[in-house]
C-alpha cells in the first residue's frame, strides 16, 4: 500500500501541525497517512539509532511501542507499506543532550523521503510557526532567540502571536507564512530565491543548519524559522511553489 508516514517529535504540537496543516492543505485525501510520535527530541532519536546501526527509524519506533504495550502504534507500523517518510523535529538548543555533531548527522542521514526519511528542523521549535504579531509581519526577518530564551519560548510566542491555534491558519495565511519563512532564509543565506529552480539550488536543511550553527556559536543567535511549512513545496514541486510564493502578493 502506498502510504505516507509522519514521525513527529511529540504527540501534541507537531501532530496538530500534521493533522491541521498537512492534512488540510497539502496532501490529497486519497493518500493514506499515518502519524506517530517518537516521544523525545532529535538528540534522543540519534542516541537510540546509534545503539544499532542496522536499525531503521520505523523499526525503532515499532519496538518502542511494543515495549510500552502500545499496540495501536505497533500495529500501525507493523502493517508497513510506507513509500515516503517525513520527520518533524525541533532544534532545541536548550536540551541537555544538545550536540551539534548529532544534529548534523541526523540532517545528513534523513535527507530523502523515499529512503531513510526526510527531516524537517524547526528553529528553535515548532512554535516558530506562530511567531507572528501580524500576518504578514514586517519585523519577522529580525526575529531571533538566544539559548536562554528557548526555555520560555513557547510561553513568549503564546503571548505575542496573532495565531491562537493552528486551526486559525487559513490557506491565505499559510501562503504568507510560507513566503515569510522563505524570505527569512534568503536573508540568512544571502541567496536570492525567485523561482522553484533557485529554491532547489539554494535551499536545503543542511545549508540552513550550517548557517544557524555558525550564528549560534558566534553570536548566541538562532533565527526564528519554520521549515516544516516548506513540505508542500518539496512534495508537489513547482506547482505549489507558484501557488504559495509567486501567487502570494
């Protein structure tokens, strides 16, 4: 069976994103989707996978579910049939296990949805999707956080955001959010992305992570950017780029 598997860091915020945004705007209803939560951060995922080099991420989560007697997720994963795997995790520099070598290896390893899986990292975490005082927000390009600010980031965003719930994000708002995140990447990278081909050439999770790590080490600065919203462009290609970027005034 031709199914898509989304592996989320948590069972709340990331899964809500998948259910409300990906389900609503991006994936055709005929494509069967499954959502599972790993239950810890990207560094925990690295630690678990590194214990057994031959273990893939689906088998890992399936075994964890079996140990917890979580037969719902165990059965879901045991049925298999996943043609594409996507992972959505946070940068989480405040995490005790934070290690730039680990996250580099995760981004390098999970770089293809039809093989090991494709990883989307959100900076500093999924709540960056709601880091907008208005939509569009003319100050968005200047938003960043330090490591210390990450410990209270969720609470801060909930106070300043014009988005109370993911369900408040209409298709028109989503277009503006995607475009602002892409323009933010242009600022961080110094590359001009004005069509789908230049997006493919200049944007990658590896490049963004490298840029973020450089700023983090030198300036204790993490630029606010949500890459999971680029899923639609990556999945559909030029048609979605045109709709969400060039078709968005």
